[in-house]
C-alpha cells in the first residue's frame, strides 16, 4: 500500500519559507529539519515571493484580483476545452510539458483534485508518482568531504575536467567513481575553465532567450578583453562556498576595468532572485553599466533579470556555451576569494561567520589589496578614479 501524500497548511509553508529567507541555515539543513524536499522548499519560496506584494494591496484590489482570477479561470476553461479538440494545440501542450524541469512538473500536481487521481496526473506530466513521496536525506559527512575536496581541487586547478579531478580524488584517498565526480560537478556548477568546441546539436531552452557574447569588441591583439573605463562592462556570476552542514551561494558583480567588486550577496538558495538582488544593489550604488556579461545560467536568462537589464538600458552579453573563460574576470576573483579568505584555511562553522569572513575579505580586496593586473593599484581606487574622469568629461 502506497504512503499517503502529506499536505501542508499555508501557515506552515509561510513559517518554513520565512525561516529559509532568514538565511540562518543552508537549504539542505532547512529541508531536512522539516522532512521536505529541497525542490518543494524552493517552489514554496518562489510562490511566496511572487505573491508577497498582495499583502499590501487594499481590499478593493483584492476584490479586483478575485474578479480577474475568475475571468482568467473562465478563459482557461475555454482554452482547455479547445485544446482537447485540436491536434495541433494538443501537440503544442505536450511539447511544452516535455520542456519543463522536474520541479515545474511537480508543481502542476493538484493533490486536492477529485476528477483526476494522482497517478493519472503524474502520468500526464511525465513523472513517477514515487518522486512525490521522496523524503530528503541530509548530505552525508563523507559526501560533504568529497564535495569540499572537489571544490578545492577545482579552485587550485580551474582547467581540470572530471578525469583530472577524479584522479586527484583517488590520490587523496577518496574511493569515488567517475560517474559520481560528473554528478557532483553538476551539483557544484563547475567545468574546466578553457574554451570547448561548441556542439551544434546542443538544445537551448527556447523559453529563455540566449543573448550573444559582446565582449569580443574589446579584444586586444592577443584576443584578451581590455576595458578602459569604469562602468563600461560588468561581470556577474554565482559560486558555491562551503560551510558546516552544506553550501551557500555567493553572487557578485565585478567591474571589468577596475576589477572592483561592486555588489555581492550570500544566500542559501540559487535562483533568479539572487541574481536580480545583487544587480539591483549595484545599480542603486553606482548607476548602470553599458554591458553586463554573465553565463547562460537560468538565473541570468530569467525574465526578471533580463527585464531589469533592459529597463536600465544595459546591453546583455552572455558567454558562449561551455566557455567559462569568457567571464574570466569574475572567475579569477572567485578563485582568489576561495584560496585566500580562510575558506580553505579554516572552514566556517556557521553562516554568520561565513558572511563576516567574506565581507572582511571583499573590503580588503577592494580597498587594501594591490592587484597585479592594475599595475599594483587597488581595485576600488581605480574604479572611483575612472568614475571621476567620466564625470569630468561630461562636465
């Protein structure tokens, strides 16, 4: 007999999401504490943030929303009926369903539905019913050590692919196979930092537009990117930082000309809101750049992030597929951060300790550390001097 699907009240979901947003624990720790999947927790967070503004709407607006929802529901009912009568529309819907990830498919399941069983719903969206009842297990101490070791190996050797990382792990005494190394590299979001031939058969998510790489216009004779002004080009990226009990995520924006870190944020989840939040902060502090370059991750191709860029007249540039080297400025900063900010010297025991350590390092990096690529000047000094010249030129 299959286990009964557990349901959660709105109050419970709100309580758990608020605890997650407080960032007092990692995503893994929070999910394990309440015996829920990380995917469910991320879906609750997304739903919570999307509907947060309604708490400040008047009763009149709430009434209007209700009427609008009813009208939309009526429209959807008509569309659903038409969908069942036309082969073209049916095929379109099937194609859309196939393009969704597991989390999105699971969010379509309605446990309260009376006319469709859970088994039928799971079959329709193309997932196994058993995944609905999966209870997450905390990352084991051994797996955490392997993840930490891989992160450290990659930071010291960013050109290493999975074969080299596997060889190094074996040499370091870890009994781990190549397939697990590949799996963990995907979890960590790492790949060898060198150009790879672009596969013509690679499939793009057409729901999210992929923008071209624009920084080739700044190539010097050696085909290296050379930007001569502050706020000309920014680079954005997200990396993992280990902490006791799991990993946190660091998003940052760096000015390509000065190498100054203009904004950063640490979170226990890696989603579009993290990339949007750090970009909003940088724009508020320093004004918009001409170009922002990032990878093709879903956080950067999301509607929210690209809309923010367009609203501020910022040109969107993205690395070529498999070309982390296209974003080398921030990749190098992340490697420096991990090697010299005590992340590998003494692991942080708490999130608050991690945030304090990263804040101290970034302040030191911006204002006190000489940078060899800047003729041994300090990044923030170079950035501010460049902005001063820009103001003088305008005047």
